[in-house]
C-alpha cells in the first residue's frame, strides 16, 4: 500500500482592517456565498459571516485561502462536517 506524504502547513488567520483575510491550514471549502464562508481547517470548522464576501484565491494543495469583504464574525467549532450528508460543496460540483 502506498503511503501519501501529506505536508502540514499549520493554521493561521491574518485579518487586516476587517476586510482582507489570509488563512492557512484550509482543508476544504464547505460552503460559500456573499454573506457566509464555511471552511474545514486543521483546527476545526471555521464559519465567517459578513457582507460582500469574495474568495480571491484558493489553493487547497498549499492549504491557503484569501478572502475579501466586510467581516462581521468568525466562529470555530470542533466539527469537521457541514450539512447532513457531510460532502463539501466543491466535491458536489465535481461529481
């Protein structure tokens, strides 16, 4: 059986002026629209709510995401699943 060499990048959140955010340790994007972004991160599920939110850059290989918009809240939970079926939005799009 072949072993995958998965590099861990750690989890950081950098926020500038409540409008530009850089996040590392992003495992998957579970949901997103202009008012909410839900991520699966190395530290659990991260839900960000705001106004006019836009993903500027997403690199799941490097586990990085850049987000712009007016951020109103940032909440972590220990869960790593979102919704009833547990599948991510991106995995549903590419089925």
